């Protein structure tokens, strides 16, 4: 196999070659580093590339595997993580001038778990400043979508989406508050899983909103997603919000038979009038429904009346909680924030307590509606976004009142599961017409708390019945 072909292998495929010693971790890392050097100037997905350390770790992994100490499917696999996840001895910037020189003293638990599984850290990935969810706010410049460099790769895990879709890492970690794993996955044609709140440790992760933040994988296919979440999930004594719930072998449990699963379709989010859902998205979801039915699932329409309001509810909670983490920065260093971040934080400071309180009451109602729905069905499906990735507006400031309202509505596609804490996965379900540049469209699959296994199994069955995951962006 030619070195330049290695980055295009899935984790599942690459791990097989490494286990059989047909490809070495050193060859793998060098192939990725060469591609990063050549492609990343166009994507700006990385903030920090750890070339020397990655080669050193690859040599060590190679010796371990050669001696018979193979750790599993991530051993020798190059990964990358969002730059709000702490890395010992390596700066963790949150894509902000304020954190440019911050070097953590220890790894975040998720990074420790990746390393324990044998994964090799290639570097730290670009993001929206302080994970606020604005594509242009990074102090290191915006990341770009490999499908169209002018388009949004998805916020706030911008670099995680861009790097994974651009084949600059084998799999990555993002952080999802209002949808920052699922959004980048949708925009970049990837598989992104927001696990159950409390399934994955957040120890050593710079918070955005403590009551919603969740760490999870952004991968190129469902199998890779299953491998990645399997490595990082589980109870952590350092994070009191993690749950002592057994972690199944997600990868080995994947299969194609969906009998006798019951799948509900959230009708409010298929509404082209109220939610502005693109007709191409609606058509793609309807086709997916037919595929699910053909795989043995029972389909039922489900109504979640509060779904269309969840974007506004999430935004109220997250903006209030974000600005409360380090209020002194806004008072003492306002000039060091990106303009859009500064405006958002100042607005968060002005949200009255009674509005935040009302948002939390509404959150409880949303959670109730979602849990009630799961009494009737095993899974819920809906669009991940109203349409494909939009063109980034590189000018700071609020474009218009209409655009601001649209952004709140857009947040409703992912807000249901941010507020309820249920696991939700985004997966490609089609592409726009060639005249639109053939951009990815995405479907969201959600399940009951701690039933990521069911979500992944359904996603895998759908993926195997389609070919969307085989398409590559035109970046070269």
C-alpha cells in the first residue's frame, strides 16, 4: 500500500493492518503528518501539531505490537482532539488569546483513556473561541469545510469536523453543548455521537456549560465512532457526574438486523414552514425511513411540541452558564475576546435570573416529552440540521435580526437531546444536487439514556445499506 493511501483507511480497516503488522504505526503517523503539512494550510483544522511526539509514540506503539502486546483497535491509530481538552505539557488554548499560553499539568480523562487504548495524539484542533458556537471567532482564524472552503465546518468543534473529513486524523474528539459534535458531523459528512450526559468524563475539559457539556467522537463511519466511544466511555472518580453504568463493546455489537426496533419520526422537525427544513433534507429523511423499514424496524410518527423552541432554551442556558465560568476575563480583558464572543458574553451577562429560571423549567418539560416518547419507541429520528453547511460570514457582528432568529430556530434540531441528556448521533443521509456543490445532508438518531448501543446499531445498519459514507470531499 502506498503511504498516501493510508489516511483514507477507516480506523477499523487500519487497525487490522496494524494488528497483522502489514502497516506500522510509524508509517501511519508519517502518512498523516505529510497530509497535514500539505492540506491543513487550506483547512486550518489544527492549532497545534505534535509531529515529534507523535513519531516517538508511534515508535513505542510499534515495539509494543511487535512484542505481542496489542492493546486493541486504537493501538497505533492517529487521533486528534478539540483544543478545550487538556493535554499534559501541551498548550490548551480554547482558541482564545486569553488561553494561548495555558499548559495543563495533566491530561483530561478522555485523553488518558485514548492513550491507554494505544491511540497516538497528532495534535489539538481548532474550535470556536471558548466553544461558544461561532465559526469565525477562533483566535487562530476559522477552520474551513473540506467540501467547500467557504462554508461552515460546523461549530464549535470546527477543527474536529474539518480534520476528520479532510483525512487529517483517523478519528477525533469534539465537545457537544448545543450540538457541537452533531453539527460538524452534519456539515462535513461524518458520524458524530453525543453520548448520554454522564457517560463520558469531562474531567480536564474546559467547560462551556456544566449542565449540558458532553465529550464524544467525530468519525468517518459508524464502526470508527463505536471504537472511539468504547475507549473513552465509563465512570471516572474524578468526575462526580459520570455514572457507574457498564460500557458494552459497541464495536462488536454492530449489526444489520433492526427487528423488532420501533423508530419514531419527530414530525415538528420535518416541517419546512415552521423550522425551515430544506425539502432535500425532508426527502432524504423519508428515503431513510423506507430503508429502516426494509431493515425490519417499525416506523411511527411522534410529536414533540416543544422541539421547535429548544434552540432558544439551550441558548439562554448556555450563554448564562458560560459567562459565569470566568466573569473576571470579561471585566479585565474584554479586548482579548473576538468581537462576536465579547458581544455574546456581554449579552449573557444581561439575561435576567427569571429568564434563566424559566429556561430551566422549560428544559424539564422538554426532557419529560423526550422520555415519554421513548415509552412508545426505541429510537427517534429527525434532521440534524435544516439544510447543508452555509457559507461563512467572515465579517464580525450580527448580520441581521432575521439571521439571529434563524440561528435560534436552527438550534432546535439538536437542542432536544442537549436538554434531555439523551444520546444522539448524526449520520450522512444524502447530498444536495450537484448544482449546489454536492454538500452533505444529515440525519439524527437518538435513543434512551445509556442506550448508545442501540443508536450505533441502527446507524450502522443504515450506513451499510447506503453509500453516503464512501464519498470524499474534493480537497486535495
